[in-house]
């Protein structure tokens, strides 16, 4: 809930090359809406921190419109393809039951390391079970996935918005750019997420590189591409 100190004015949103106020871009997003970010490696959600926290701010803005005191966290989830799980509490994805381990496909079930080989239908069921409406997926190569018809129908009637992101924070063919003028805070929150899994040496080099390449200035900028549900499912 520490991120409730952020305000829409802390974000600059650019859509198709045109500036769009935070409140306008997130118009219609309400506190009951649910978001899920899929991480191919446990730490990859760092590449979507500005988008996640812009949505978190929209969540708290809906509470603020009621002019009531509140103690609440958004129903946001971090789906991770590997264990141990990284703690996204600094992104206000909390309590810890909102950190979801995606089960590996049967042929890799013996391994607990991060892997892209995850049963796609099981991943979609995990997303469906949590009622996700906004889905953020890694911009990895498209795979021709086969899904259970019931799970697919559930996703089609509920998921309304999908984005592709990259761990680096810069995605190909981006059409949404989000800048946050509280960059040092966001970078510190990402660093704490990294620290939650710092004992995993396979991820430490990537964590260190991410931190080293971020701006030391006031602003953190990341880019995203809006995609269709079918495009998102092909990247699960």
C-alpha cells in the first residue's frame, strides 16, 4: 500500500505518439478490476513496473474518489514460470498468495528452475481462476498453443486488455510509453523485488544488469505494445 502515495500526475502516458493524461487513459478502470503479469523468469516483471504501478494508481484513485479512508490492495497477480517465487509486494501485489507459480509442462516437471516450457492451458486456467481482466505478457516468440475450450471461452468473455512487455523495459513496435517521475522510488522497489530472490545466482546477473542500465535521473520510462487476446495467449 506504500505505492498509494503515487498520483496520476507522477505518470506521463504517450499513446500512438500522443500524450494522454493518466486519468484519461485509465478511465473506466475501477477498484474491482484485476490484473495479471506473466513472468518467464521470476524477476521479469521489472520490465513492466511503470505499467503495473500506473494501474495500481488507478486502483487507488477509484478509492480516493469515494473520499473515504481505506486500507486495501489491488487484486493483482504475478504469474511466475519458476521457483522460488520473487516477491512483488513492493509493486503492491500482496499478500503473497497473489504470487502464483505456473506449473511446468510434464516433461520438465522435475526441474524447479525458470523455464518457458510451461503447460499453456494450465497457465491460462491459473489466469482464469483469478479473474484477470488485464493481462501483461512477455514479448517472446509466438507459439501455436492449444487451449482447453472451456478455459478459452472464459478468457474471451473476461480479459479485455492485453500488453506485451520486455524485461529491458523497451518492447518492439511499442504504442504505449509510460514515464514515471518517481523513478528512483520505482527502481528501489524493483531492487527489493530482486533482493527477495538474490540467493538464486542464475538470476543475479540479470538483476544487476537491469539496475545498472536504469537512468540515475528522476524519470523511469518503459514501453509496451497493446496486443489482442489471441496474441497474448500465443505468448503464455
